[in-house]
């Protein structure tokens, strides 16, 4: 099996941003089987960037869940849906990347499997860890693939506009969850005690949180405001500017909240306070230049609505 390329992050991004994300929540999102967590990474990154007390691996997660008698039956990898929202990808070999993304995504759909080897060709699919690590804990793994890249886009590593990716794969997500639950029922296991873990590139507060809320609205017919509040209850604790551990973050991407309101005809106004975890924003260009001399800084900042911008 072809391995996707490694994460193109700097040491500063890994240690100051990914490492400080809250690890997991052992509280399922109410009325759902979903558990949110940050993306586990391979120990390869520990060797690359140096050991860190905040290292988080598949084995660590599964061991902790088993210690709490929480059964995980399926894990859904949503990192490719918002990787660029966490940290912009380097723009290189534009035409080749665009063609590869279109080909890989199309092949995945034709084959009915978003986890085939062609996924390694999509620039948004990166190696966080080896999916086979979940096999050791009898957990089924599924990667959500983003839609194909727009070949007419000036930036071949994006979808061609500022629209978030997660809303475009909702039907695929609903199908994955439905098929898994049917398989659990057919094997006489209790779906109420078999959980589904979701992770994305933004600590479970981005694409994963959105998909969980959308599932509640679509499948359980929950009002949008109720779904968003439920997701808050199930998100991992995060560092905040005030260092208040009681803050419940939930879905932090304003564009995804607006999509839920529009798509499911939310009748109650959703008030976003505008606060995000300390790791949420990428370094801006000036900070990048300073970090580059010292520690290989990254290179873009994002605006308050979650869109990337350069200063």
C-alpha cells in the first residue's frame, strides 16, 4: 500500500499548535455514537520533531478508551477535509497535483472505497499514522476523501474557492455511518455501546464536529441549535487564552455553522462568541519569517471567519 506524503509542518507548527490540542473526549456527543478526538500521529513525528509530553498515538487513545470500558468499533479520519484550514499546504507542481487529485478522487468513488492506494496522490491526504494501527485494537478505519480538485483553480492544492470541503461529502459520511451500524446490528452487537470515533485536522472542532452535527440534523431531525450544543458537550477540552478548562468549544468554524443553518433551516439564531483555542490560527507571514531563521516557521494566517489570508 502506498503511503501518503508526510505532513509538511514545521517543528514550530507541530510543537506549538498540534501538540497543544486537547487529546480526546470520553463523553459521547449526546444522542449519537460519536466520540471526538485530535488526530493521532505516528511516532515517526516524535523522532522527526523531538519527544513531547503531548505526543498522542493510536495506541494511547485505544488504551485509554479500553481503560474506561468504552468500545470503539469504527474510526473516521476527516483530516483531508480541513487540513488546509489548519495549516496551508505548500504550493508546488500545481498542474501535477491538480491532475492527481482529480484522478484519485474519481477512482475512489468508482471503486466505492475512499481508502484505496490512490488516496496517497491527493495533496490533501497526508500521513498522520498507519491506518493498520487500528487493526491491533479491532477498530475499523475509514478515511473520508475530499472531492476532486478543480482543475481550473489557480491554487491546485485547494478546492478552487473558499468554500469548506466537509459539506460536499455529507452523503458519503451518512452512508459510512449507516453501513457500519447495519453491520453491527447484523452481528448482534449493541449499537448503543459501540462508539464511532471522529477526528480531523483541527482537534475535532472542524470537519469532524460539523459532520457529527449534520448527522444529528439529518438523521435524528435535531434542530440546528440543539445539534451544535450537543457537539459542544462532546468536544475535547482545549487550551484557551484565559486558561479556563470549563470552556466548551464545539464547532469553531463560522462557515460550517452557517452551512448548517442554511442547509437544515435553523430557526434559532446561533451566537458565536468568536473565541477559539490558542492553537487555532496559523502563524502570520511576519512571524513566519522570524521563526524561519530560528525554527522553520510555517507561513500563513487566517481571518476570523476561518478563511486563509496573507498579510
